């Protein structure tokens, strides 16, 4: 999202004699503006400015914007503004690597490695991984991109004793594939915890969003048998993803999709 990109002028006039309501006319003007004039991430002028330009009450203007937000043409960020939406990728929870997921969707994955080192487990990390505080773990932090655009920040932690010599090679392009090929570790099952959070200054800079921008935070515990192999925290841009969660009534036939990424 580019909240401070120049705002292209909204062109279009309301026909006072039209049988079509004013809010519907404004909705179509803004839809055309978003789809043909603006790039994803452009911020619309403030509601007050738009209402004055169309010579309508802000309530009427807001009704038109609300309708486009529901259609995902626009995205409203409370306290920041209204933006032209990015196309969203459905986030299906599966035990696949990020690169596998993006290739499956026809997108080109890329990653900028931020950290690839060995660190002692902090008190918090030791609780999550159920290891002794100070135990050495591999830290692998990346900014993940698709088609050259920031999508998420991932930070993985692996018990060092499970992956001896892991740091001797260059950072892997696909973590799960590397674990399989080098150590025979095939992640079998996992648990994800999903919550919302706000972008810190550091995260906002990397993901190219405003400080405080809403993010999806997914904390993952991935296992081989009963042993934890990968603990990770991922921060996804909320304007780039929608969460897809298949549901199944207990005792019914299996769903069409697996429920783990």
C-alpha cells in the first residue's frame, strides 16, 4: 500500500435528473476511478473533500464507499484513509512452504533474508518450543514477496540439534524442502494460532505499509511425530490475504481441501 502516493483527481458528475440514486452514481464513479485511473494502494481523497466535490452529504458519500468496501474494490483503514484494494490471495492453511504455495497460484515467489543465524532461546521462546532457556536454536527471518511485492514477514525457529550444519550452506529458498532433503524431516502436522495485530515501525517499513496498519499474525507449531521441528511467527499484510478455512461437521465425510498449509 502506498498511503502517500499522489491522489489522481476523481472525475465525474452527478446527474440531478437521473432516476438512479446519488449514492449509486457516486459508487459507479468511484468504481471506475479505482479500476481505470488508480493503481492498487492509492489513497482516495478524504470523505469531506469528496462529499464537497459531489455536493452531497457525507452520509451519502459514505454509503457509496461502504458498498465498494464490501465488494473489496476499496479498503478502509480506520484512522488512516480509504485505499484502492490490492487483489487478495486466499490464505489456505496448509503444511506447504511459501514458495510452493505461490508457485501453485501462478505467482513468482522471492525472499529477502533478514537473519540466518544461531541464537540462545529466550525465556519466551523456550516456553513456546518447550525447551530449556538458553538452548541453541536456528533463527531464519525473511521478507517474503510475490511478483516483486511484499506479502509477509516470516521468522522460523528450529532446534539446532535437529539440523546440524544447517548454517554452513546458504539460506534455503524453501525451508520445508530443505529440511526434507537434508535431514529427512517431513513435517506431518501442526497447529496455527491466528490473530490480528498492528504493524510496528520496523514491520511497516519492510512491508511498505503505515505504522499501525492491520496485519494477520499466524503463530505455527509444526511437528514430526510428537517432536516440534519448526516454531514460526508470520505477519501477513491484511490487504493481500483473505483467510480460507474449510469446515467439517464431526463424523461427516472429509472436506475437499486439507486444513493445514
